[in-house]
C-alpha cells in the first residue's frame, strides 16, 4: 500500500483543512499534494456536509520559535550560516504559503466561482509544498533543519485579516505577498551563485518560475471577481490594500515578471508610500 492510499479525507475542503491542521510537516505536505492530485483527477468532491469548520490557525511543530519580524536577525549571505538562515526564512515563507493556498480553498469552498478556481489554488498548494520540501532537503544537506532558528509570525496575519472577503484575500496574498517574491528572489539567487552555492540557487530558480504562475492565478481570479461585480480591478485593488494590508509596498519592483503574471504597474506604483493600518 502506498503512502497516498493511507491519506483519508471526505472532500477537497476536508483534505485542505486536515492539511492545514497537521503539525507534522511531512504529513501536511503529503496531504496537500494528495488532495491536489485527487481534485485534479476529479476523484473527490469539493465539499461535504460533514466537513469540520476551517482551522483558524495552521498546525505547527514545537519549533521554530516564532518572534515579531523586528526581532529576526539580518543574514550575511557570504557565510554558510547566513545562507542557512536565509534558507530557513524561505522555508518558513513557503510553509505559510502552503497553508494560505489551502485556506483559500477550504474557507471559500462555498463561494460561487467556477471549479477551475479550485484547480488553480490546489496547483499552488501542491507547488508550495514542493518548495518547502526542496528547501528543507537543502537545509539538511547543509547540516541544519527547519526549526533550528527563530522565524517571524506575521505571515498568517494576512489570512486572518481577509478571512471574510475573497477579494481582499486575493489582493493581499497573491498580489502583494507572493508578488514580493518576484521582486526579491532574482537578486537572492544571484547572490547564491556568487557565493558558490549553486544548489540553493537552482531551488530559488524553481520557486521563482512557479511563483510567477501563482501570482497569475491570483490576478486572473481577482479580475474575474471585479468584472463580475462591475468594479474597476486597479481601483478596487488599491482600496483593498489600504484597508487590509499592514505595511508598505517597497520598491524596487520586478515590473517585467509582475506584468507577465498580469499585475501591471498601474496596480501598485502609487501604493509605495501607503502605510495601511
């Protein structure tokens, strides 16, 4: 019997919720990827009357210690320890991205959207799980592991703040948080190459190319909802960001990659000085 045969869930929403709740990260990523496989094969229904309420916080192991972002130390990529710290931070981001993709499926499973909406987000969940496992394997190859260093606890706040509004969720998570990855990943990848860590650079290349697709999924469905609601996507995006995003949009932006994903500069350029609360 294969590992996938032992994973049980009654619906896609149930599978997503079980993955979110799992504190064992091997189990979390395995359920996320198996739920994606079964959903794409149409071997499971979207939801069931027996599904449990959506988890308010994802399951996590005892480590890492979670700190406010301001207390997480800066990293020197010229040292192996600094590169380990960067990879650890990226693993934490990817782990949260797994849960964020699953949460949009579980939380909004009753939303009146085409089934292809869930196709896109389960593909995102599958690939975020792949990213986490790739980075964790690289950490282990360097003599470390996820949980060895502190991490910051600000990422799940985006899910909590937008839990009642699908438009806001799409604006904040894929179109701000994921899009930020398009800005920062290429220079980090170049730095890894410069230091001779080509193995880590190759992983960052995989992540970068997948993240463009993830931002595109967010942009597609954000525009879909805005057009259905007869709203201007760019103006709606700006209003939602000001109301729901705690922080600032920081230049420089990777305008080319963002545009390839359907996020043109007119969406975000005049938000760089916004500090929403």
